[in-house]
C-alpha cells in the first residue's frame, strides 16, 4: 500500500498564542543572563494574562559554552519563578527544539499550556571559536575551523554549482536588512556595507551580527488557545531532521534534512505566503529556498531574519515567533518557520503555522 | 549606575577521548604516513573513515588505503589565521577528495600564491607533519601538486602500537561580566559590606543576589545590607586537601545565615577547633585584604542562636 502523501494531522490543535523578544544588541554586559531574559518572560505572560503557576510545562534552550558560565540555564530559571517546583525541561539547542519538546508534551494531553524560552549571550566569548566545539572531536575540532569558514566552504560549493554568485548573495543581505527597518528589535538594519571578505567568498555583510538576546513563546491547546489569543497561530505540522556530521559526506549545495522536515510538517501540501528562515549566512538562504521550494510569491524573512539579529540559541525560536506574530496581526494566513543547528545547515526544523480563516 | 565589572575567564580542558577500531586505524595510519578509508556496504570509500555508515548506520570495518593526493571539491580563503588552526598565515580551508575516496576530508591548504591560485578541482597532496602522534594534525596541511596520483604504501591497515586515544586540548577565552545584581554585591564586598536584594513580592532578602527571586520570578532591586554577624545553620568537616589551596585539613565549611538574610551563604569557619563547631554557632566575618569575600568566619562569643530562629533557613 502506498504511503499517504500528506503529513498526518497532529493529535491535538496546538497554537502559538504569544511571543516576545529582547532588543538584540552587540553586548549586554551590564546584565546577567536572567536579568536579560526576565523582562521577556514577563511580557509574554502579560500578553496572555497567565502567571507562572498557570503554565503546564516550561522548556528552554540555551548553551553554557556561549558565555562560559556553567549551569547558566538553572540560574535563568530564577526568572520563571520555579518554586513550588514546576514541570520543566531544558535542551542544549536552539529554543525551536525546546518548542518541539513542549509541543510533544501538549500532544500527550497532560497539559494545555507551555512556556518556551531561549537566550544567548555571545558577547563574553568569541562565538566563531565557541562553535568549533560542536564539531567532530576526532577529525575536525582539533583543526579549529570556525563557523564563518565552514559557511564559506558551503558558499563556494554553491557558486561552483552555479546556484548563486557574490552579487546575488549581497542582494540577500541588502533585502534582509532593508526588511529589518520595520523590526525595532533587530541589531542590523537598513544600509549595511558588503564589507571585506571575512572568509572568501563570504564578506562581512554576508555574515550575521554577533549579539545578545532572548525570546519567549507561549503555546496553548484547543479552546485554551482561543481564550488566550485573538488569532492563534496553529501549528499544522512540525518536524526536525539531521544529516551526517561529516561535512565531506554531505552535498553542501542541498538540504535534504530541511526538505524532509518540511514534507513531514506538511509544508508542500499548500503554498505558504510567508517564510521565516533561520539562515545566518546569505548563502544558506539560497540552499533553503531551493530545498523548501519557496517561490517568488513568498515573503521571505519580513523580520530581516538572522542576518538582522542572530542571538544564538534564540534565533530559531524567534523565526517561529515572528511567523506566529505575523499570523496574529493578520499579515499572513499560512507561514513556514525554520530553525537550524550545526555547521552548514546540518540539522533543520520546519513548522507550518496557520491562522483561522477570516 | 556603578561601573560594569569585567574579568578575564579562561575555560580550558584537555579532553581525553578513546577511539573506536576504525578511528584508531585511521589515526595510527596518519602517524605512519598512510591514509586509510573505510568501505561501506554499497561500495563507497569514506575518508575520513567512520565507525558506522552515515546512511544505513551499519557497523563498518573494511579498511582500504587511499592515495595522499586528491582533488579540491570546495574551498574558502582564510585571510587571518585563528588560534589552533593548522597554519599561522593566510591559507585556504579545503574539502579534499583523496584519490580512491568518495568523500571529502576537511583540512588546510597552504597556497603561497594566494586566493587566486586556488580553485575547485585543483590537485593537492598531503604535507606530513614532522612529528606525528596519531592525530588529524599529523597532516600538517595540503599543498598544490601537479604530478598525478601518489603511490599507495600497500598497508593493510594493521600497525604496531596502534593509538587507542587522543588528547584534544580545548581552550575558550571569555570576558566575564556578572550583571547588575552581582556587580553591586561585589562592589559592596570591596567596602567590607554584604549587600543582598529584597524581593518586592515575597519580601525575602537574597544573599548573594542573583537579580531575580526564584520563587516569584520577578526582579529584585531593593538593596539591603545584612550581617555582618550570622548563624551557622549547618556545616560539614572537610578532610580532603584541595589542590592549590593553602588551608590545613580538617576544617569546617558551613552555611551561614547572616542577620537579615533569608538565604544562607557558605564560608569557612576558623578560630575554633573543627570539632567544636555546631548548628546555631554565632559567627562574624574576618576580611582579607584586597577585597572579595571574607577569608573566613569566626565565633563572636555570643550565646548560640535558638533553633527556631534559623530553622526556615536550613
């Protein structure tokens, strides 16, 4: 019997009902992580009128390597108000994966609401070097290839394949930062020079800004979502897939994991009007547009995307939040949100969000 | 607003990692100037070789030698070498498909001709490191090469004294800043004062303050000086001498509730034999020169505190 072509409908209707984020800045050294995060938690709760004690499940995404501060996520939990003990979990991943865990928890029917948050302070360290520590420790990490270098290898492969060229990459950067002029939280807005080559073929303008920031989302199921939000952004499907860790094993000009995640999330069943892509480097948008089959009619990264603000560990969750907020405002009816992790788009998450018919 | 405190922080660790049989053969081979791949069930040769097939997850074991020459499949010009990278001058990062392999190996290409001398499809060969230990860095880098395919050594992948592990040093440098609440706490310590923060909701005073009340989830902002005297709420006797610490064992490490604080902090107890320390003992700080936390706490001579006064702070 042939497999059904469409993705299965989730067991429960679950929606993003609130989203908040910090202004993303190059440095926030006057604030600890919890001090940076707390106002965002308060804002997202205020949007729904919920209090911590009303939340069924809390899940966060962060990494101690960024700020070099051990167990920082336990300190961040102070900002939630975790006493008496709450049902809580943490992933050492972008907050988009924390949202995935919260979504599965809601699917079980045990809880009706979830708080998801993520934060990253890149300013205390050197993020290009920090990210080398996620690589294969036997064959790759001892060479210390930094995140820009690996993205540049992918960009050159795309240029060699005829998929893009330096002017086309510059156009991605220009469009993203022009879109970000409408986003008061963005770190890089408006006219940003292409700059010198950082690691050729990538110029500084092809790279994301380095900065600190946090974001939070509230999920709710069924009628609870309608009570908390005028126009919930229903998660019609969400899936994540990963590719081999060996860079030389992969076709860097393609993203089969993003395509499969999108298929499993039902992204190809009907066109989307908006896509929020987590593409920290201009060249990665080229890969994702192809893998996710985004046509010219799709509004890609109206927020400016990760090229305008890339708080590591939060930037993927922000894509889901931005897509949901756009649905909430009535600017979108069906949006795709994407998050990535690992070098050269190794791991990808895709969510499809929809608003109720108007 | 007081000055933002900052201090250098180095996180350094020598990771000791054991190797699987395929990784061991590959890295031992590099020590012997031999490059090995591993054959997958569908007949592809993976270099660098892995223990499990990245597509089917089958365990792999068939080692095959490949040449020390190959072709660049993609590259990126590194204008400025960073710490730990294979070369200390500008170089190209490359993925190289060695002759006989079906996948790419990541490494550096030494290209004295600069970025305009590098292109995808160019031929390169391994430049071996002078001293080799069984590590990926036994390949010093690649270099341009126009003379065809290097001959194989005929290795069967078995070597004397195979390497079974690697030590991979990792170091990351940070500039640490403690944030608003802890900066104020540290500034006060420099004046030999202990300053906590009160929760506006539950009124508890946290020392040291972390900026948020973990019960209420709100910012603490009202500064409250506590102590200097306090009560030992609980303690332990330390019999293990810490490295680089000039304190004789046994000594007592205690939780101390400073007067006015709703959270005990911890410190060493001195000025009293270790076996006479008890719950309820009243103590005061002994400050050391140069700021920072008290060196230790010593008995005040007051009568012991009543259990009822500190039972909530245990």
